C-alpha cells in the first residue's frame, strides 16, 4: 500500500503533541486590534490546544500523527 499524503495546508498550521493532542495558533489576531483590550491581545499570543471535536477533524489531514 502506498504512503498517505499529508494535506500541506494542515502541516503548516497544526502540530501534534506527544500525547496526541493538536496544537494550533490562536485565532483572532489578524486585524481589528484597536477594538481589542491589551489583556485580550496578550492572551492571544502563542498556540492553543484544539478541542476534541476540532482535533478529530484535523487528524484526518495528518495521517501519520
């Protein structure tokens, strides 16, 4: 059986943790910073762990994760 291809968009956006959870960048920091509080902007830095429902969808695109 041939190797499965990973969706190239998914491999750029998501990483799997050692326990199998999916990490992704925080949403909501592309534009409109003027209306967000400094606390909100600060808390949106870095990455976050996706919920189980979202992770299930993403894992279909990362076959060897």
